[in-house]
């Protein structure tokens, strides 16, 4: 399939904006070559086994893509010619179905469905010319998923989506719900915090449990993609033997979680949802759940460790004015009840961040979906000791 079986070729992993360097570090740890962070993506190179490993192991990637062709697009004809230039007979086996996903914006294509139709026409025409028959479109379970990224100023890219469902869909959590935090973003926050399982960890507002599940996966060295299907499994070039070998190798590093992981929420339904999600992820053994208010912040292990929290910030749940007192009280509890711990708070509203009443030692820009946030790091000390250093801040 376009050389993936026989050698290395350019690949792309997409991610939430702000996690590019974290994803680049993950790729280097996998042994990927030519790793180059971009904006919302990281380029690298590898072969079919690299594609398998990336989908199985990467914690912060949303998709792993195989670019097939790049070029400037200013009109329908430009896009048609770009798509028609691909040797589709090397991509599609006879009778395989396909679907086209389009991301990005372009003035020549006010609706992404129009751009998808143009690509579909080019693929169908090309294969009809080469084989005398056309492939069918299957939007639900296609054999081949094409991914078009439209760029107004610069080259657009058409390629293969090897992942299928986004890699954030680990399979342990039902989609939807109020203000969900993507699994990939939760894992990225933990990796930005240098969490590796050796530190005790508390999420005092665990919601549906994304932080504690991802923490347990990291602590036990469990690859996040072990229990889900991938689009590449339907490719004509798929090597099931190699994939099963890499899956076994990925699972061999499993260990017991070395330090406590605790999730709390005042809502019984949230605690129950977290328990279900932990069980679905095979991680329930490693996380202790408690029904407690966020302001009941005493650390079960005494002092030190890490606190990580994604509080509501007035854009999805609640209103900014109503949340100010919660942030103030939570900041007060951090000062007096989390000695020698490090707190990481994802905040999407600057006015609320100020209400915490502590000076962050780091501010890291991140995007929670379309919402620009700051990941704030607070170093907490027993008593009234404070540190004024802002070394390493990003704003």
C-alpha cells in the first residue's frame, strides 16, 4: 500500500493544540524517525509496523495519518486533479469500500461535504478507468478511510486514516455527557506534569474519571490502544501476524501501579460512572474512589504527591459569576490541606484563575476542544511558606 509494507515513508499524528511537543516525545520514544512538531500535528516517518505501534501506544495522538498527496487547492478542479493523481489501484483492493472525511476550512468549499464529493468523484473515476468498475462508498464501515485536510494558504493534504475512530476513543467511556475531557488531553496533561505512576495522585473532581483512568494506564504502563479496533485492520496490506506480535510486545510491560491513585466527586452518579469506566478499561484495581466534596481536600497519604483537576469554567457547565466562590474556596483548601503537593489545574477562564489566590509557577497554553485554556501549576508548601518564582512560565 503505497510503499508502507516495504519501507519508511512520511506519516502524521494529529493532536490537541498545545500537546505537539508531548506527542513528539512519545514518537521519539517509539523510535520514530524525522519527528517534526507542527501546529496540531507532528510529522514523522516509518513503515507499516510504525503505524501499528503508534496507534497502539500513543497517548496524546488523535489520529495517525498516511499522506498520499499534497498540493495547492484553489478550486474544485484543483482538488479533483490532486485526488485523481493518486495511484488508487495501489490503495484499494477490488470490491473495497471507502469514505472521505474532510477537516479544515477553505473559501472554495463552503461545505466540507462538497469537498468530500469532489474527492469521491476523482477516486471513482480513476478506478473505473483502471479497472472498469467503481468502488462503493460506505460511510458507516468503510474498508478505506480517506482524510482530506484543506488549507487555504498552503498545500492541502489527502491521505489515509489508519486509526478510524479517534484515538481519544479508548473504548472505556461512553461518548457525550456534560463537559467531557478528551482522553488524549487528560493523558497529555498528566505527561506535561511528568506523571509516571511513581507519585501519589488525586483528582478531587473526577467527573466520569478520565484523569484517574488515564493515570492508571500510565502507572501500569498499559498501552491505551490495546482494546479497540483500528481502520488499518481493513486495509488490503494489513499484516495480522505483525499486528498481533506488536500487540503482545506492547502489553508485556504491564506492572502494578506503584503509588495510590484516588478519584473523588460529591455526585454519586459521577462516582458510579467512574467506577464503570475503570472497569471497562480493566483499571478498577488501581484506583480508589470516594464520594467527597472537592473542598474536603485532605490527602489520604498525608503530604506530597500530585493533585490534578479540570473544574468547570463557565463556558460549558455553570456560569463564571457562580463559580468564583468555588475557585476561591478551593485555593484556600490547597493552601492549608495539601502540604508539599503539586497541583495542576486546567482553567478555561482567566477571571476564575485569578480567584484561586495562588501564584502559578507555570502557565501552559492548551486547547480543550475549541476552548483556549491554561494549565496552571501550583507548588504547595506546608504552612505559610510561598515561592515567588515564575521560572519556566508560558503565557
